[in-house]
C-alpha cells in the first residue's frame, strides 16, 4: 500500500480511487459537436456557395482540432486511471501514482469557497464537484501541466459519493469553526 504524506495532527477520514473509468468527458461533447456542426456547415457552403477550396480548409481544421482534443482526452483518461483521492480532516489530496513516480496535489478544506455538490447514480457512485463549471474548466486547462498546477476540484466516480461529500463538509465546518 502506498503511504501518503500527512501533516502532524492530520487524520485520514477516507481514501479511494475512481470506481470505474469515466466514459464521457467534456471533450467528448466538443468532439461530437465538431463532427456534426462543422461538416454540416461545410456541406451547406459547398452546396450553396459552390466553394471547394475553403471546404478543404475546414476539413483540415476539423482534423487538427480532433487530434488536439483526442490527445487531451487520452491524457485525462490516463490520469483518471492512476488517481487516488485522500480526504483528511484538513485537506483533500489528489495523488497520481504514475509508473515513474508519484504526484501529489491538494487543497486545504478551509480554502474551499463552496460546499461540495454531488452528482450520483442509483448505485451511489458519483462525482463530487467544488465550485462553478467555469472555475473547474480553468483548472482543467492547467491540470496536465505538472504537479505544481492546482488540482481540478472534481472527484470522479467515487463510491458512496454522498457520504464522502458529507465527510468533507463536516471536516470543513469544523476547521472554519475553530
């Protein structure tokens, strides 16, 4: 078992990994839209404006964007496969155990501005998010830049997500009360 660095006085409340790999990431939506909207626009342009050269440029642009988004999707999937979440009475640690070493990112519970929100299915497996979609999207831009980047405040595919979110909310409330 991997030992995670805990501070003095820090108590482990919960630890777990994503239960199953997330099948759909936000990049999937963008890729689907690109493959529906852009070809439809190119077809309409070819039909109504009879311009062939710009249609080829659009297809090339579409392929370039696809390869960039696909690489980002593969990176996020590989990160989800090696991630472990550690919840303590002071912080949430996002640990990634890569083949060539471990990477730790964390957020202090008293620095969280909003309560955790849970999106869970009927089995209890769900995603715990903190903050707005916009703030998480900005964090995702930096997520793959290395260990010094702040973590995206999402815990994917957590078993018994509501209980874990309650643990986090209670620990946060105790820290703020002190």
